[in-house]
């Protein structure tokens, strides 16, 4: 198949046809999907089926809710929902100083929130049509490994997983393995996964997006 490398600024004018696969960041993928007439997938980064494996409370709110909570003395982790991914990076909001970084953003900006938890190691698990294609370390101590049985149980529970996706797992200082978040397969960083396997994840997800649109 033809593979063409183009700079991001050329994407809006790049000829695209149904069946094409675009490998890029989230924003450029969304641009391509809009041009192809595909709906932007709204994947929950902490699906209901995986919440029992999160080890902490997770919920959706607004940036205004986050500001009120922090001003009331609470700490929480928050990041924009996928459709607003460029607004700011995921942040642990613990003080007024943290809020200043987002002072230019509207209070009604939708965000994903979670109770804070400290991971000493984090790994990304790549799924292709329910099959684990690889587990790659991306943060913390690479010699602190997640528990395999916990991963198996979480993935077995995640029956609504997209055909291509990545589920991140973290290990706490107490040795507990928890789900960090889910990333959509069309735009998940490879973190050193073998190219052929990484391509399989991306292709499976794009094929599913096309199938769902028909």
C-alpha cells in the first residue's frame, strides 16, 4: 500500500479517500476524520467497565468545578476531554498556583477528573481486537512491573474495548496495579512497540471507524 509522508500543515489540502488511514496526533486525526465524513469517536478514558480497577474515584466535570474544588482545599487530577485536548496537559491541581496555568480558559471547559494517586511505574498495554500485542514501559521505574493477573482481569472486563486501543497500567508504592487510563488506538504513542504491531493497532481502529460510519 502507498505510504505518503506529509507535513501537518499540508493535511487540510491533502487528497483523502474513504479507506485511507492517517497516522498523526489527535488534532490532525480529527481534521482528517472530519474531511472524510467520519464522526469523531468519543472514547471515555476511564470506561465504566474499568473503573473497578482504577483504585480511585473518576468523573467528568468542568474546569470551573475544578477551580471551586481546589479553592476549597481539595487536590485532584484533571485533563481536558479528547475533543479539547489542546487546552492544557493533564495536571495535578493542588494549589492556586496550579489554577493560574489555566486562567485563560473558560469555566465550562469539560474535563476528566480523578482522585490523585502516585504511581512509581507505568506501562502501556496495546490491544488489537482483544489481543494483547505488547506491553511497553513509559514512566517511572522500569523494573517495577504491573501484576499480570490484574491486567488479564481488567482486559477481560473491558468487553467494549475498541478494536485498536491502549490501556495504561500503573503500579503504586504499595505494589497495587491500577488502570491509569485508556487511549484510542488511532493516536496512541508507540513507546517502542514493534512497528508491525503498532501498525496493526492503528489499522484495526481505522477499519472499525469506517465500518461504524456505514
